[in-house]
C-alpha cells in the first residue's frame, strides 16, 4: 500500500530571532501518513494553541517545518518541480473556519467557483463550466438558482461554507484539510455540513484531515483520531478506543467537557458513546456507524 501524503517527524518552532531568544514549540515530532486508498477521515483534536492549525498549514505547504519533512507521493515538497507543485496544489485542498473571510465582498459568490475552473482548465467552454458548477452545488444540497449571482452577505454562513465544499469538489482533490469547518455556523447546520464531508469520502473517495476542538463530532465522522496537546500527540487510534478507553488525562478532560444533553441527569449516566452521539443530535442507542448513516439520509 503506497502512501499519498506523509508528515514525517515534523517540528515547528517560532521565535528565537534578534529581538527575543525565547522559542515556542508549536508542533513537536508529529508524524502521520495518508494512504492512496482507501479514503479515510482523520480527526486532529485539541484546544486552541495545541498545534492543530500549524500542522494544517505545514501540510498544505503554506509554512515550512523547522525540522522533519512533508512528502507527497514519496517526494519531499521542497524538491518538487513546478509541474509537481501545481499537481500538489490541485490534489490538496482546504476548507477554512470562517465561511465569510474567504470571500471577496466586491465579487459575487460565483467568483470562488469560476476561478478554480479557469485556473486548472477544468472546462472546455463556459457552458461546460456552468454545468460543472451547478452539479457541484447540487451535490452539497444547494440550489444553483438560489445561490449563484449573489454577493457573500446575501447568503447564510451555512450556504457560504457549503459553497466552499462545492469548490473543493470541483477540483476532485485527493485530500481535503478541513480546519474547524463547522465552528462558525449554526448548530442546526453542523450536521448538514458534516454530512457533506462524509459524502466527499464515501461517494467521491476523497480523504480528509478534519481539524477540530470538538471530540464529539470527531468521534462521529472520523476513522482515526489524533489528540494534540501543546504541540505533542498524547493519544491516537480508532475513535471507539480513544473515546471509550482514554488513557491520557487530557483526552479524559476533553471527554468530560462534552456538554450534557440533559442537565438533570448526572454525567455518569451519560458518559461514553451514548452521550457523545446525543451531543451531536444522533440517537445514542445505536453504534457510531448508525450516526454516520443518519447524517447522510
């Protein structure tokens, strides 16, 4: 089984310049491999400042590690040719936290969809481009006639974020880095967007790195969980094992911090799989897979 993307023993330090000798280690000895197939969802969980976004920026090639290497198809990014770099940019896409900041308010929302089509020569004509864009929007549950031709402020946060999912779908990437994609949308829309992310994996064979502070949603959609604390991996593994049998005190703290769906019942009666499923609005009586199927219905 060949690896598609690999972070190998990554460490990232900030500071230590002319004005200050103090260094801050944002990420330390982080390693992870994404195989070419099958598609998987890896959740990277931790509080603010844990190193999640630093890891994402290094993975996307937006920052260079202090030590270690990022490999794509077995070759370090820094050794890529111009053609290989372009291929990497198409195959690795991002969905960011703020569904408004990624838009230019002077342009209609169509702009974020037409630019990648033109840049990567995805369509042979304007009519072909329009068809591709409409299909991508419909795939994430948006009606083209209700979204295209509008300005960002005329759409809801959920619509703007789902358009970002549609944008990545246009490019058919191999990996998507989703950095807190549901943290700034209404709770009622989170399940819809998480279902879109699951769809990318199950229907289109796209792997995801799902970055979040929310262990409940990480448990719900991921195949593998990595828990980061102060830049260090403190626990990782199958979601069932990590959630039901946490070993590190920080993981136990994250689980204990999940809001209780019934404040009149003590946490001891709710802990475990049932509580986590309930906290994301899915019936906790069944297995985790039932929750995934419920979101996709």
